[in-house]
């Protein structure tokens, strides 16, 4: 039986997964690979695939990375659920964990279903483009930022 406090964080992770997967399906239905749709200065929609990890790390490694990052994502998810069970009452920390959990699983789903992660958000300045990303990546970054903010909060006990 799930504790009520834990359930709300698992729901947040599930919302991230649903938003991530729905947005990826919508972009794939609307764009062909490599298409670019300018949204506003500094931001485009673009359909691209990432067989690697963050910033296309190991994207050209020959295929083994798909399985490695899938297993890594699942192991991270188990650890995050364990941490959520222990710290579900700590709002900021639990929200960070839930966002990272949802993002990690959103990208794992892509790797399992497609063999790559679907990316579609393209931020740029002038001619310099940030690597394309997605909702899952955004949730992971937001969760990491919340975790850093939480680490500076006064009076927080050391977590294990």
C-alpha cells in the first residue's frame, strides 16, 4: 500500500511521463526528421533523434549505449523511488526526485520503444544552438536545480 505522501510524488512523475510522451508523439506527427519550425527568436521546434545520452554523449558508440542507458535509467528510477519512500514528506526534495524520476523514465521509454530519444526543443543564440532536448530533459534539469536549492536550505539533515 502506498503512503499518501509518496503517491502524490509518483503522480507528479507520471504527469511528467505523460506530458513528455504526448509531446513527442505530437511533434513526430507534425514534423519530419530534421524539420525546423521557428516559434520565436531563440527557439525552434525541430525533430531529431538522440541515440546517446545528454548532449548526444556516446551517440555514435555503435549501439551498446542504448542498452546501457536503458539499464542505467531503470536503476536510477529504483533508487529515486527508494529515496521518495524515505523522504516523501520533504516537499522540495521529493518534488526534485519526482521530476527526475519522470524525466528519466520518459527517456527510458523512448530507448525501449525506438532505440533513441526523441528531442524537439531547440534553443539558440545567434548561430549557436543548445543541443536539442525534450520535456523529460527539462524535468530532469528542473529537478536537479530544485535539489541544489534544497541543499542550501538551512537546517536540512544529511540524507542517505
